[in-house]
C-alpha cells in the first residue's frame, strides 16, 4: 500500500530528464516553468469577461498568463508566492506580455490567504488556484537545495527569509524525530535505517552528500525506478516549508473567498497533499447547503459541488512533453449557489439588528 502511493518526483530527476522536460519552451533564456494540465485548468475555471483569479502559487505565472489571455481584457489576477525570486520572474513574464497592469502580486504564504486578500481589498473572487509544490526554476537552481541531481546546500526553503532550512533538520533533529519525519512525510519504508545512518554520519553540508548517504543506507535494488533518496528529500521539503499545514489552512479560507458559482482548483503532486484535498472536498461537497441559518461562506456547511469525480491526470501527450507533471492530480469544486441566496441578499440589504425590538 505504502509503496503504491504517489511521490513528488521532481527532486529525483536527472539533469537529462529535467532538460527534456523543459525542451520546447521559448528557446532562448529565460526558460519558464511549464504550467501543468493547463487546458484542463482553464476548462474548469470561470472565464467570463471580468472574471477574477487568485493565483495562490503564481510561480512563473503560466496559468495566470493563460487565464488573463483567455478570459479577456477585463479579467484580473491577484497572485502570491512565498518565493520572492519567483514573484520577480512572474512580474517579468507578465510585463513582457503587457499583462502586468491586470495583475497584483504579493509575497506571502497562502496559509494567510484571508489576510492577504484583505490587504488587496478583495473579499470575493471567481477562481482560486493552488498549483502546489515547486517550480522548475526552483528545482533547477542547485543553490536552492531542492534537488540532488545537481548538488547544492541543504536549504529547500521556498521563502528564503524563513529561518528553518533542511540542514537544521538533518543536522539538528534527534534521530527518532527525523525517523518519524521520514515515515510520516516521506512514507519511507527504510526510515529507521536512513535515520540511523544520517545520525551517525552528520553533519551534512550538501544535497549530494545526503543523497549518497541515504543510497548507501538502503538495500540495493537494481531495478529501482526512483533514486533511493527521493522520499527523504520529499519529507524534508514538506517539513521545511510546512506544506501540509499551509494547505490545510488555505482550503477553508479559499472557500470563504469564492463567490457563489466560483471555482476552487487544486493541483497536487503527491498523495499526502491530494489526500488533504480529497477529504476536504468530500466533507464540504456532499450536497448543497440548505440550512437557512448558514451564512454565506460558512465552511461548516457543505458549500461545494465537486466538479472532478476523480482527479484529472495528465494525458500521454503532456507526459511525453513534460515528464515532470507525471504525478500531477487536479481536483476542482464550485461554490454552491444556495437556494436561499435571494433571501439572504434581501436579509443583507435590511438594516442590521432586529427592527421590531431595536436590538442587535
Ligand atoms: C508549481 S509552481 C507554480 C507554477 C505556476 N502555476 C506557473 O504556471 O508558472 C508552485 C509555486 O508555488 C509556490 N508556493 C509553494 N507553496 C506556497 C505557499 N504555501 N504559499 C505561496 N506560494 C507557495 C512555490 O514557491 C512555487 O513558486
């Protein structure tokens, strides 16, 4: 069971497969991240004139550029990313296409979406996109420490202003805590051996050294598809960036920001993320909210209609063009227009308080 679950493969790629994944892009620098499941994402979005998108993971703005282009000149994007370098790239790409005036960017983690949206003065939106994981520029830069194909410092921070790095965990955490991390966030069956080997050989300075130690610690399997350190790197990256905590925090905030009929779209790249999204949609998407006492945006009530019965996966063509998308899963839901929405709107137009008694 454990071994059949999907992994985020990016960190385990060889330089050759990374190069193949990027082939076909603009040709000359800069080489942009290729937006995953782009047509499927657009097909699930509200694309009418004036449509608004909060792109919680703008990265290289691939999805946002396509949204702005497809939805027409009155469409708007609010984009955020916790990687300041990523944001600068997004701005450059939007500007090159004369789309920058229709997009506002901010540096921040989507776990604080409600506060960021309030700072933008955005209280309601038609589309919210979460394209989880890391971007190609992040993984291709050895200095960021996400990959072991090209060695670099043990960093892995998406937000470089954050204090905790992968080195702090690898070199500082007690062996038992590190083993637990490998087990829970990497679903690593050899967690015990790896944690013992790391504890014995630390301190580690580079991704290459850590990957070699992990490879030496696990049983040799000649036909192994992934590098033996893939799960260790996944676990470290999730922990350094609190990826699951951020995802759990953003989903209810995203629902409360959606307009009725608005769409929430989540692209995930490993089964831990996808499990959170699936459970959230199942909990909030059983049936339309009928409870007249439920306020609009009250996520304790079922408020979603799930649009993807099963997760949408990349087709053969996209997989051969961009092998990095191979574990992508797209799930989407629409915020339900409640049957009593008209009554509620009238309610909201009435002065606050009880007119008969004059009390609140
Ligand atoms: C897969 S890339 C997005 C690519 C983008 N959709 C495109 O088409 O170019 C994911 C981005 O999300 C950012 N990110 C990851 N977790 C985040 C979080 N909690 N808050 C904000 N941004 C995050 C990463 O820094 C990265 O730039």
